[in-house]
C-alpha cells in the first residue's frame, strides 16, 4: 500500500510521519490567498479608506489620550508590523507618544514577561510607548460602566475606560464560544474584570431549567449568540472605538485587514474568514489528525482546545482524533485540571453551575468532546494529566497513529488538518 509523508507543526518544531494514502480523504486547508506585495501599502490604504466608517485621521485630534488594545502572546496578530504605522499616523495628527498607551488584552491569562512585550510590539514601539499588562483582578485599575441587558457586569481597564479614543487591534479567527475572535472580544474579556469575564462565560450555558450548553454559543455563529451580544453591548459603553483587525494566513502572514467601525468592519472580516477558511466536505472521517498550527496556538491546552473544537466537525461519532499540541506553558490555568474530578457530564454541569469558573467551562467543553470521540494527545503534558482529562497520551506521532489504528482497525478514512487553529471545516449541508 502506498504511503504518504505528512509534516505537521508541534510547538516550534516540525514532526513528520507516514500514513496510508489510499484512505486519505483530504488535507484540510483554507483557500490559498497570497499576501500583498506591499503590506505597508495595504495598511496605509485601509487607514485612508476603512472597511466601514470615516478615515483614521478623522477619528483623532491633537491632544487626545489614545489607548491601543493589543493581543497577548497567545495570539499572533502581526502587531510588530502595523503598530509602528498606527503610531506614526497618530504622531502626524499631533498625538504625542506620551499620550499613547498600549494595554495588552490578557483577559484572565497570565502576566507577561518584558521580552514578550517587546516581541509583540517590536523594538521601536517598545522603546517609545508605555505598555501595560491588563490585570483582571486589580480593582484599583478597573472602572465599572454598568450592566448589559443580560445582567453582565461591565468593568474595564481604567486606561481604556478613561481614554479619549480607543484603537482595538488583533486578528480575526474562529472561536468556539464567541463565534469569531477579534473585534469586540478585545474589550470583553480582553481588558475586563474577572467578574465581567465570569458573567460572560455563564452565557455558554442554557438556563438551569433547560440545562446543557447554549446551542448558539459555538464556532462561526454571531446571530443569536449571547456571547457576541454581550460583548457588542460592552463596546457600546465606551468612547469612540476604531477597529484595526488583521486576518492571517496559516503561515502567519497578513492577507487581509478590516478597519473602522468596530461592529460593521468586524462582521465583514468574519464573512471573509468563512468564505476562505471554512472548507466544506461531503462527509466525516473515522480518523482526524490535527495540529494546532504550532506556537503560539499550542502554547497551552486551553488554547489548543480550540483546534479540537473545530476539527471534531468532520469526525464521526466514536471516531478517533490525534491532536498535536506541545503545551509548553502547560494547561493554561492552575485550576483547569481540578474540574476533571467530575467524570459524568451531568455531575460536571451541576458543579459548574454551583461554582462557575471560566476554566471549568472550557474543561466541560473538553469533556463533552472526549466522551463523544477518542482523543489521542501528543503533548509535553504529563501522561497522568492527559488521562485525567479522559484523553489518551502519546509520546510520538507514530505511536498516536498506531493507537488510532488499534482502536479503529483496518485502514480508517482520514483527514489531516495542518493548522487546526486557523481552519473551521464543515460537512456540506450540515446545520
């Protein structure tokens, strides 16, 4: 039988292995879109003629206090490329460096190292502009703005709340709760309080009398998604916002930019993503082998879970998924593993409602999938921790493939997903 050599990303390394080619249904990739010849020209053009709303220069005035919200180390966005351009444009308008602050949208992620700050913004910007890690637990630097119509408490970073203008940067990708990342997500949960983040994530569950996970809190959904609804309302409580979001290729090159009105421009970016990064297939496979796409998409398990969520769309019930996720930073939160003392989904849901934690919600979503299919995880996590999450640890990709073939028998139909964090495959005609 003919074999095919496959190479996938694992952290900052490449791993190669062989699989029988006859049963390979496809390599799941987005449409091939070449990056622009002149990226800086594209940036300038989008600022002059935004996707939606007035030009960049008309949004700002000399003397304005500007806060630029920037994604953290877990999400590469091309920020070291576009931030110098944005700041140069602000300087030309008359906004001085001292009136510009950069706040990293950490949500409840860990605080970052100075070298990580420098890596995200680039050397020039790091030397000139003050940068701050958001801290969701620092009440002195949080400003309450009220509540949304769903009762979500809205408390945001003081530098954001008290700015004259806010620039939201980031990248638009798929997200298993918010439907899509980018846009409004940079505010909530990005620079919101822990309580705000907690209230937002409660939107993932149906009312107690219904039970289970809300059906519209899912990848690729905006309409009817309470997560999206609450985040949009939160943005509406702030001063004027200018959105600047990139869309990246699987090799992390800027291929598209949307800018301007934070709601309209973001939705157009989401539409672009669906057209180009959500391929449709005729059916599901017995086996899916997925890489998160390497660092930083597999920096921890909580980030890697997104790739699992997308890939399961084209895997048969009771099928097998092999996941390549280095998890160099571990699980992503010290409380994450504690939730897996609940092995029964109903018990888990009851505990989550009784003492809701954001990481518990992600753990719950993980267990739902681990009960539906067999997940083999190749990672740097301890084997006992992988087993506790109801998954099967593997020490190598070859071992993972061997285990999968033992479970499935014969030569299982297979999809390969080289960049699971970037692509959202769907079965043609499925809801």
